């Protein structure tokens, strides 16, 4: 009979992080606000996932829509070379 190894994942402390796009002093998520949108994209032009950026689900959807609109209007590139 094999014994199970101690799993460290259950002993980690989980804490809730606040969304950087929510709150009083948060920047507006808009397709015209290119500086904010570039923070949530990779160098290649891909949209970063919310698990990396710690953005809430609601704000992630707004962010994705704003980035796609900015791409359509040629304010942001689809792919960077």
C-alpha cells in the first residue's frame, strides 16, 4: 500500500485581492483610453487573462470589449511584430 505524499496546496492561505479597475480612483475602461488598455495586453498584442491581472469578471468583459473596439478603429494593433 502506497502512502500519499503531503500536499502543500491545501495549506496555502487564500486572500481576496481587489480589482485594479474598480473603486473610486480607478481609471475608466474605454476604447479611447489606450494607455490603460496597453497595460492589459502582452507585447504581442494578446489580451491578458483575469487570473494574471486580478481584474474582476465584469471589468474583464468591459476591458475585452474596449480592446476589441480599439483594434477595430486601428488605435491598437491586432498583432505586434
